[in-house]
């Protein structure tokens, strides 16, 4: 059940509508919550949603 909530780079790219290159840049900068399993990055959807909410700027 835990693995069903995990996305890979391609799924996250589609979900956020950004390029894989952007995601790798965020990973390098430690900007996006991620888990590295067996040498592959994985992303929990609920953590990504929380991270997105924290990025919202109120003007």
C-alpha cells in the first residue's frame, strides 16, 4: 500500500507539469521532498502536496 502512494521522476514530472530536468535541479538543491530507494528517487504524493502548499506566496 505504501508503494502505491510513491511516484517516480516521470510521474512527478507529469503531476507538476515540469520537466525532468527541473526536478533533478530541485533534488540537487534539496528543494523537493524525496526518498532515494535502491538508487532511484521516489516521491510521496502527500508530501509533494504539502510542499506545494508551502511554496504559495500571498501578495
